[in-house]
C-alpha cells in the first residue's frame, strides 16, 4: 500500500482531518475533566470537585440513598428550612391591666408561640392598641416579646413595640411594628406581653387599653 499516495489524495486528506478532529475533541474532554483549577465562581463546566449548582438539580432527583453516607447529613442539612417559618395571631383583645411601675411585676400576658428549631430567625411583630375609655394624656402602650421573663427577670428581648403616645380620647387606636433577628439553639418558647408607661410616671390607664398582635417568624440561617 502506498501510504504517501493515499495521504496526498482527497479522501486521504479528509480521513486525516477527521482523525485529528476526533483527537482534538478527546483532548478537550480530558483537559476539562482533569482541570486542576476550574473556575468555581461561574458554576459552569467544569464544576469544582464535589459541587453542583442548585439550578442544575431537578426537584426530587437526588434521593438521600444516592448520596455517600459520609456526606449525607451535611448535604441535606437545612436545605428545606431556610425561608420557612411560622406565624401566630392573637386576635382576641387583651386589656393591659397595669400601666407604669415595674415591667417585671406588672406586665400582662397576651400569649406565647414557639420557634420550632435551632437557627437564626427574623421575627416580625405588629401590635394594634385600642383605647376603650377616655384616659390620661401621655400614655404609651407596649407590646413586648420575651424569653425567660419572670417577676424578677426582664427576660431576653425578642422584639419590643413602644414609644408612641395613644390619644386620650375613647375609641382611638394606635399601631406599631418591630423586626428582630435572634439565634436559638433549639425549639424556643417566646412569651408576648402587654404593658405601658405614662409620661408623668403615674399608674393611670390600667385596663383602658386593649391589645391584639400578629407575629411572623422566618428561618434565615
């Protein structure tokens, strides 16, 4: 067989080009799969070792049984909890029994809720205060979220609404809201209290203002 003659022919040249083209493709594949320092930031091929972008995973396509046992807990940890949370409404108006004095001793229980799991939570609280009878000027009602509050302890603040003065006239309302970020080590009970202060430091206004509240907590970490 005259190799030189074959290579010089048109068909021979096409055959060589095809072989070389295949070699280039193979070389590219090997280089991609064997990349030592791929661009991990773009999340495009080649991906970093042991990594995958969320957009590349089809829902329910990675059952736990298909993940190496040693990596399973770390891979699945928190994947279904971020952005989820709970809500609680206290729709029955609760009269704030005492205004002024010690918060520890005079706070009025409104209700409670539980953050269900360990992590970092964004707690959004809103309050609606309604004056049921005419009263003194300068009363500032309060809604307080606390953990560990008692007659001798203020407790840890998980959100406080306080500051604005409610009208002294009967049948007037006041609203307020607050946002608090907290981190808990496990399921945590949060208590909700009503209270208030007078500008003249008196005890006037007890039983004259009722409060309702809405709480939304979202897991962010």
